[in-house]
């Protein structure tokens, strides 16, 4: 594996050595509800993820085996989204995570994050190649199926609710309410319902605020611009708890410039 780009921000405050990881676990994983790992190697992989050493996190997780799918797929997806500037390499990252997730779904079908990180990386892949092109490839149905299954297994999975809200909003934005509803089961009301649940579950998560803002703009354009701006401002002012949230906050700040 080639060397990935480094996390470009100060990692101070994002390191969770020893028992600090377990102490902070609930707050760090309120969005994905991943269980605290019993295995030392997986705990170390998650420490790497939280401090922004995404490649090391992925390699440690893969070295442990498929049981490390969640941290490997989250690390790969976050890295590719925020830190990989080469589109081909970015797409390769998403494809590797999608493949790993497909294997995880077969091996751990009752694990909500097998399905969620499949949908997450498919969604980011779709955005990288264009939503329309992805829909033509049949990606939309796969995302919807995996998110639905994740929420069946874990109804309070905030990140899955956010992602499903974006699924509905992006399809309506690209193909319209009528075709989006008939062909893909997308609706404005469903988008708003899922965004609302995610915000109730994780109001202090930068990504919940950012994606809610993105969804409002996709659905209502400039008529909701003040609310969109407020959500971005809130996201930009939140104190990040790990490297992923730092990247989310920085993305919100960039949009406000």
C-alpha cells in the first residue's frame, strides 16, 4: 500500500492512550454505536483512527482480520473523503472499503456497521463519480438497502439516519420529486425525518449539522439559506473530539469563507 497523506492538523487532544479510550468511547461513538473492542489490536486501530493516523488504523485492522472491518472502513472512507486529492486514488480507496464491507456483510450480517459502512463508502464513491452516474450503475438501491438494514439492526444509529436523509435529498435534487419517489423511493418528508432523528441523537456532532445543512439546501435551495448557514456556523464552532470531527469542522469553516 502506498503511503497515504498525513493528517494536516495538530493531533494534541485526539490521543486516547490506555483507559482513556474506553472512558471516551461513548462520546466518540455516539454516531456509529460501535461496541468497545475487547481485542488490544482493534483498540489500538481505533486509537490511530481517532488521532488521525488513518493508514495505520486501516493496516492494523486488516492485520487483525475481517473483524476489524468497521475501523478499517471508517478510516479509509474518512481519509479518502477529506485527505486524498487524487480522484483515481480516492475512488480506489472507496472501492477497497466497499469490497471489505461486502465481505463483512456476509460474515457479520447482524452487525449494523457492516451495512452502514458499506452504504457510507458507496455514498462517498457516488459523490466522487457523480450521483447521476452512480444511479445509472445501480448504486442507489444498494445504498438504500444497506442503510435500511443498518437501521433495522440499530434504530438509534445516528450516522445511518444522516446518510439516509442525504440519500433522499440527493436523489430528489438530481432527478426530481416525482421520478425520485417512483424509481428510488425518495421523499422530502423522509429526508427531513431522518435528519431530525440524527440531530436529536447527536446534536453536537459536526457532521450531523453539516449534512442537515446540505440536505436543506438540496431540497429547498436559497429559501433555506439562513438555516443552512446557521447549521454550518454551529458545526464550525463545535469542539472536535477526534481527528474526524476536526476534519468536519474544518470543512464547515471552509464553506463559510
